[in-house]
């Protein structure tokens, strides 16, 4: 039965051209990667292992930066997902897009603090103990806000997760999505 495998593979490759599919495929990376990096950094910091700290900080850096393609593909998918959704899902999509535009910056802050901590780890010994604390704080904020964003995003296509309408987005005049 090789034919179904080939057609599934072809279908998978076709789906990778659709931004909504890529968004859903990538969106767990920042949250799960940061959670893994967070716990790795806590253990490495407690063990006072510079090499393990460098690995954990690199993981935090890379997975925090993964928020950028997730946000880009999500933005590119907005119109198509909006068009295929009913009014309740559209309201949740608008709320998700609104939050995503604000929360993504927390991921960039986590990436920046990881870069700073890596620099301190190798070049500024007196900041070696303090710099991971800032990274852990930024990472925890990104995990929490990213988890909330995923909670809201799940309500777009999964009506079974909805228990009411999303909050009303209050925008100043002239505001976009």
C-alpha cells in the first residue's frame, strides 16, 4: 500500500505552504522549549555548571526567537482563518491576534536576557550569578503569557473549549486588527 503514503506525504508538503498550518505546527515550540530551558537553567544554575548554563541559555534563546516565525505565520494566516470561521470563532481570533501582538515582545525580552546572560557567563564573571535570574524571570513571564495565548488560540477552532465570548477589545480610533 505505498500509494496512500505517497499521497499523504504530498498532502503534508502541500499543507506546509499554508501559513495557518505552519502556525499551528510551530506554535508549541516557544512555550515548550522555554519551559524545558527554564528547568534546565534552574538545574544548571544550582549545580553551578557553566557549560550546562550555556546550553540552557542557548535553548532559551533559540526557542524564544521561535516566537517570531510563529507570529509571522499567524499574522499571514489571519484572513484565511477568519474567512473559514463563524462569528464566535472570529471574535476569539481577533482576541488572539490582539494578544499575540503584545505578548510576542515578552519572548524577545527573554531572548535578549538570554544573550545578556550568555555574555556575562563568559565575559563578566561578577554578573554570572545575577544574570540568569533576569533570564529566568523573563522566561517564566513568556511561558505564562504564551500559555494564556495558546488557551485563547485553542478557542478559535475548538468550540468545545468555549464557555462564553472573548473579552471585548477596546481600541483607540484608527486602530487596526
